[in-house]
C-alpha cells in the first residue's frame, strides 16, 4: 500500500499556528484528513476559515462515524467529521475529531465525553448538519442554537446510527396509536 | 347505455334506494392521494389519458381529505409520517375506503428498518391491498374496481352486521410478464 502523501498546503500552516497541539493526518487518493483533538476543534476550525492562506469559506458537510467493530484500530469509538471547501483556493480538507463514550451507548442519556463545540458560529450552515449528527449518534454540540432531533421524532428512545443499535429497531415502529374503523 | 330502450315510455324504473345510492357512490369515487414515494408516480400515470382512470369515474383527485372518500396510500410511511396519515384518515368524510398501494404501504417492502412502518394496516383500516413494486396502472385500476364492487354491496342487507368492517382484499397480479430474453428482430416491428 502506498504511503500517504501529506503534501496538503494547509497542514504546515495549521501546525505552525498551533505548535503545541498534536495533530494527526492521513491522505487517500488526494483527499487529506486532519485529525484534531476535540478540545482544540473549534479553534482550529475558526483558524481554517479566518486565516487568509487557508480561507475555507464553505462547510460542505458534517457527519459522524461509529467505529464499533471497525477492522483497523482507531483512536476513538466515535468521530465527528467536518468537510471543508475553499472556493478561492480550490481546496478541500476533512477535519475529524475522535470521541470515546464513558457511559453505556444503548440509551439516550447525555454523555459529557460525547460533546464538542458547535461550529454554527463559524459556518451557520452547520446547524442542521450538527442536529443530524446529534440525532443519529447522540453527539452533543455545545453552544448550538437549536439542538433538537431532525430526522427521527421527538421521543425517539435511541440514536439509531450507532452500530450497537439493531437495524430493525427495538420495537419503535410497532408501538403507535391504532385508528380503528369505528373511531372515524 | 342502452337502458333507455328497455324503459317504458313513462321513463320510470323500479329499484332499491340503496342500490341507486351505491351506484352513484361507486361511479364517482374521489381519491385522496397519499403519495409518499415512487408508487405516487404510478398513481399519477393511472390518471393520465393513456390509462384513463376517468373511465371508472375516479379521476377527481382531491388533495383535501374532507372532499375525498378513497384514501390511496402509495409509498412507504415512516413512523414520523404516521400521525399525518391517521389524521388524514380521520378527517375524511364517511363513507370512506382505503387502498394500500404497493409493497411498501402493505408490508414495508425492502425498507425493513427502525423508522418505516411495516404495513399501514397495523395502524389504519385497509380495504384493498394492491401488490407490486410499484403496481402497474392496470393493477391499481383493478384495486379501484374492487373498491367499486365493495361499494356496490355496501348496506345491501346480506348480513346482520350493521357496521362495515375493512374487507382486506388483496388483488392478484393481472398480467403475464413477457418471457425474457426476447427474440431480436430487425426492421419494422
């Protein structure tokens, strides 16, 4: 397997600006991923947008990953992924941060370890994307203006894209009010 | 339709009132399309001139449940969509009938996941199931004609139950698929 080519021009710029932070980076087929510790994520994202050499003015997507059962060892169970685009420089960069849960992941109880700072103050478009990550993975975003579920309904008792959640659910699709013929 | 020649000169015809009511109801079914997926496209095709649902008196699609008497559930229904479907059903005026169109509305289809209802008949009454993924327009017409047969019998005294219960009729496929692969011909077809 070819070695990753860490020649993305943003990487030395970020390393110079945050000399005391330990970054990891990977590259696959020309797409570079920068792995940031979760406490520095918000500062790094703000730097990537505001620095004139980086100039990532567009947030393409925010997603989550659950690495439970992943064949290769990963630095954490969950990851939050920010996909950035710079229209002025014609570049893309993936910024990722890993999170490890401290409590049982089958419920919906808030886990202080599954929290990162929201990027809605940097890119307002992050609002619905982060709501989706919260809905599907239960990763909470601090200072998010409206952190509600976006795809599943309000009282949904789980975060369904977690790998320990069964595909067919735990009976949520069967338990609902039944309208009979003589009610109408 | 030829009945005029059989009538006497005075133009009177003796029948039951209930049969006249049923005849007028089944000749003017107003469907409410609850189209959530690709079955809705086939539902629209059924209303076009090629298949011409108007031949059976059911072409007046009403997007208000209060003006419709036939609910056609076309497509998969997520649990988040279920209160909408139930409310639309409750808002429809009596008498009303329900067609579950396609594999997803009837059984959940290939969407065997946590958020998709595995058959809307678990949560609302269904009269006719039309199979297919999606069903051909002919098959949907067959389903609507089954509803019309139900309406024809409705309230004609043939049992002691006063209240109509969902009949749960499943339409059988009404066409033969062509044998594949087909012979290749060149020139005029």
